[in-house]
C-alpha cells in the first residue's frame, strides 16, 4: 500500500483469506494482503467480526465493562502481566494531552520496529528513548507484507521475523515499556496479524499491556467499526490516517473515526527518509486540522531538524521512523539523533 489513500481501495478476492494462527506463530506468518482479503470475522475463530459497534467518539468516556472481568483471563505467558493497568484507568486518556505542546512547538514520536535487531534491544532502546523527553513511542509489529513501509523499515521487519519475533513477544515488550510510565506507547500493525491473533484477544492483551493507541493503516474505515469498538471498550485509542490525495470527505470520515490522533501522511508514497518535505504539506495539515479537535501528527519522510522546524505551528506532533531504524540497523545508538531532533521541536 502506498500512502496515496490509506486503506481506501483494498483488493478483493485476489489473495488467500486470513487464517487463525497460534500465539507463537511469527507476526508476519499467515495470510498476506490487505483488509479486503477476508470476510468480516474470518480467521478469528468466532472471536469477533470486524464490523460491529461504533467506537467511542472524541470527548466520550469509553466503557470499562469488559475490563473488570478479564484480569483473570490473561493467556499464560502473554504480555498482559508487567504493563497491565488497574481497571478504571484508561491507557489512551492522556495521549492527546501529551501530544499538544501549547507553545507552538512540535511533539516528537519516534518509531521502533519491535524485534529489530532483537526484542531485548528494542526494550533497552525504547526505555532510553522514553526518558529522553519524547511525547510518545510508536512500536511497530513486524509483518511479511508491510504495504505502507519503505525499504528501511521493511528490512528491519524481516530481520525481526527471521529472529522469531512473535505477536506475544511484541506485546511483552510493549508492556515493559508502558510500565515505565514515561510516555504513551502506540502500536502500529497491519490487519492480518491482528486477525491471526484474534481481534478481541489482541485488543485485550494490548490494553492489559498498557498500550495507549493502535494504528492499523490497511484497515478500511468501512470495515473498522468492530476493531474500533473493541479498542474503545478497553480504553485504547484508534488512530486514523489521512493523505495528501485524500478528499475532504475522506479526511472528515477519518477524523470522525479517530479517537487518539490523526496521522497525516506528508507524501504520496511509502515511508522513508527524504531530503525535503513536499510542497503543500502545510496545506495538507491545515485540511486535517480544520476537521478535528484531536492532535494532528505528521509522518512519512520526516528525518531532519529542519523538517521539524517547518512543521512547527502546523502539526501537533511529528513521527520519525526510517532514519532512526537505519541508525539501529547500522549498529548505532539512535538516542543522539533523537536528542538533536528534540532540540528542533521547540
């Protein structure tokens, strides 16, 4: 998938349907392809359908009616233990407040690929970044068909898969990082790993790990109500994407569905570091900001201090991924780069 229109026109009937996988199956294993490859509920073993109740909207307090009961039902050996929050605390409640600076600056959201080069390294690097002054940390789950990702993140994801990274392992790292209580954890994944794991099980484990929000870029808005509703019931926010080529109507729909922040793609393409941000990025951000009260985060192609300076006053937050992943891939500590980027956020 390119970012020309996130999750809007999934191909249908061209790839094998998603199948339920065991918990220790690598994240990227199983069905490949976009969200249109399955019938609602396929591959979930009766877990839940993708279509379903609408999510809690902005300003509404999500229900915790499920949160009281599942503390006894955590699957053995999953991530739920170390990062779990007590019932009644909503992991996504402070996300918007964290992203809004109030001084005209830009908040920074670094991206890490879970399991690259190993889960222990992800845990150690993530802990350092969480205490560096960032607003949130985006943690990617590796997948064999990462349609929105460029070559740097694709390569990192493949290394993670080759090392045996599983969904459970990623959620365990998310739980450990969330337990630091330093900044919210945002999970980025694709729809097929969620279906393979089981939608309600994935949402339950993510919530009990203390995850604040989930991004699923290839899940179409038309098929997202069930996932969004399950997330909302657990107090986990949904993040929606808008692209430069999105129509005003599509941007409005994405903004209406989002409950965490609106991820605004700055380029018509895939992730990856670029020399300059494209012309018109300010206009794209303005189109999104006019249609939501949620924070607006810019992503794709952002890698340099001058990019962050250009975004000040136009975006609430900036997501930096490929350049940091490249540092890790080269065996370097990404922390100095993050500190340099933070100095340009204000």
